[in-house]
C-alpha cells in the first residue's frame, strides 16, 4: 500500500503542475492531464478509505475493554 500511495501522490503533484503549464501550451492536453489528475485523486481517496477500514477492523479485533 505504501508504494501505491507514493505513486498516486507523485502523480497528483506532477499532474497539478503539468496541467497548469499545459493550459498555456495546449488546452486539449491540459484537459487530459487534469482528467488523469482527478482519477489519481479518486484513487488515493479509495486507497486511504480501504486502509482506514482495515485499521478499524484490526482495532475491533484487538479491543480488550470488555474483559
């Protein structure tokens, strides 16, 4: 999961910067770059939600408050 998060974050940063630069050069490529940027954002949110659900499940299994 760590490598996937790093890759998606790098795509988000590069996509944001490249999209802004491409707005001045070629608008069609800029739109494509922003679409890829949006998909990377969606991907990182999904990865973080799945990771949080796994962490929550693990916490529920290791809950010793009721003994």
